């Protein structure tokens, strides 16, 4: 089984070849063992069959003669048979030496005294045992009871068995080697589509991520793999595009305040200025620095949210109260924009107050920036069985459907619907709303219909988090 424990660097073709080798080895061992046992059983029957055949030919002659004169003829016949086939030996053991044959030794005499039948006899002059048929002949005339022994040398049978074993082992070894080589060859052919996929995949690298693996002529197993790989490429391509856009937007957002800072500072240093002028320059630079700090803080917050940060300091409270508190904070902004806010509904939810207020500020700021003077922003709070929602709607031109899924992405702007996206807005407000919703285990939503654009956040119901709802 060590062949299966391939090192990580071994190719799939080598591993499949090892498996083919193991399978072939197991098959050859089973077939070879069965064949050897069958042939061994057949070879073991051959000497017994030959001895029975020879004894059946001699039996009638042995039972016919009972005098020493006639027994001499039997001795001559046994001599002729022994000379014809050197493998055959005859012994006749009797109490009367005149009726004996083959000069039986004490070993042969002791062997003859056993029960009649087929037994093995090992002689000192032969490395292989003799298969001996012991027969008992009754007394006849002057002849006393005899023990007639006919034996055959098993050397040829043992050599046949040995030759068969060598042949089986040799053929098995050759078959295993052939199966291993053919298995490797077949595996290489079978893996050609995978190698082609590998070549295609190597050609896919940034910034060229639009290519995809061809799945039309692939086997089902590889087609499924190629489909999963293409799906992963789609996600990587989308993430790469978002990263490129994010980097470009970050560079653009940071470049503007930095350019303003450098330009104003260079102009102030071209010649002597009054203290009042330097104060104005520093105050303007401070505003740009505040903007830079805001961008950096928002990016750090989003990076923390991307790493899976969760809201921890949860409090069960009224959403209407939180909206009212946020509106108090935005009172001057609403007054300058000459818009009003109408709040309807209430629900109990559990949230981290600082984070939720930040999300509400961003939602309301987004609505204020896209609402004409003297119009009303609607804030609706609704409670469901599993979640509560806060929807902020502002009157304005409709947003195209293709833009709606992207509005919560970082630095995403739609000129037609967000013409006022300038000033302090740097394109991260709605992305932060989405991050805060995810940190609370919630979600965001947006829809544009009936002359109103609605952005909102869903939060889990307080009861689902184990808080008692107080109404």
C-alpha cells in the first residue's frame, strides 16, 4: 500500500499508474494462485493414476502363478518393465525369499507392513519421494501371502510444479510491469484535457481576466471543475475590477485635498502676506486636512468591517428616539438646505448606538444632498417578525435600475441622480451604511419609484437577540 502514499510532488499519472500496478498485482496473484493449486492437484493425481494402471495390468498375472518356477517368469517381466521406465520400481516382500523381488531393504519391509494403499516413501538414494502403491496378494499354491509394492519417482512431477511456479511468477511480474507502463500511458492520454486546461489557466493573469476555460468538449468531471473555476474567475475579475476602481477613486479623492493644500501653500509663500491672509490659508488648509482625515477614517473603518468586525456593545432602544437624536444633530444642515423631515412609525431594536447614528447621519445626509429646497424627506420605521427597517426617502428624479445594486459600493456615483455629490461627500457614506448593517447582522436596500428614491437599513428584531421589547 506504500504505492498509494504518493508524495505531494508526484503527478496524477504516476499515482494512477501505481493504482493500476496494485490492481494488476492483486489480479495476477489471485489468478496465479488458483491456477497453481489446480495444476498442483492435477499433477498429484498423475502418479497415482499411472500406478493404478500398471498394477491393473499386472494383477491378473500375479494372481495366476503360485510356484517358484512360474514366479521366475514374473521376475523377468518385472525386470523388463523396470528397464523400460527407470522411474518405476517394483518390490515384492514375502516370508519366502523365493517369491521376493527387488531386494527389499529393511526400510522397504517396514513400509510394506503398513496398510495397503497409496503412500509416499523416501529413499536414501533419491532426493524426491516415491509414490508407492502397496497391495496385498493372498497365498496361492506354494506361494505365501505377499506384499506387492509398485513405486514411481516423483522427480519429474516436482520439476513440472517448479517450472509452473517459475512461469506463473515470471508472467505475473511481466504482466504487472506491462500494466504499470500501460497504466501510465493511458493516464497520460486521459489527463491531456486537464493539461490543456492548465495551459489555458496559466494564460489567465491580471490584468487580462476576461478569458474563461472552454467547457464544450470536456468530459463531465472536468467540465464541472472548469465551470467552478470559471465562476471563481468571475468573482476574482469582479473583485479585481472593484479593487482597481477603488484604488483609482482613493487616489482621486486624496489627490484633490492634497492638491488644494499644496496650491494654497505655494501661493501663500510666493511673497509676503499679512497675518490675516496666513490665517485664512491655514483655516482653508485645516478644512482640507479634516477632509483627508475623514476619508482615511472611513477607509480604516471599512477595512475593519471587511475583516469581519461585529457590533458588540448592543443596546435595546427605540429607533424613533435615535432618529430624533440624529435629526437634532443635523438641525443646522437641514436648515441650510431648507428641507424638513417627517418621521413615522417606531420599533424596538438592539444596536450599537454610535454606529447606528453614524449610519443614520449618512442616510440623511445623502437624502439632503439630493433634495430640492422646501421639500420633505420621509423617514419610515417598520417592524417585522424577524427584522426592523429604517427607510429614508427623498423626492427626486428616478435612478436607473442598473445603478441601484451599485449605490452602496465605495466611491460609486450616478451623475443624473447625484448631481450634488460634491463638497464634503467623498463617496463612502452609503458604503459605511452597508458595513454597519452587516456588522449588526442586517442588510441594506434601495429602490426608486413614484418620484422618490429610498435608501434604508434592516436590523434584526430585538426579540431574536434575546432582549425584552419594551413598548
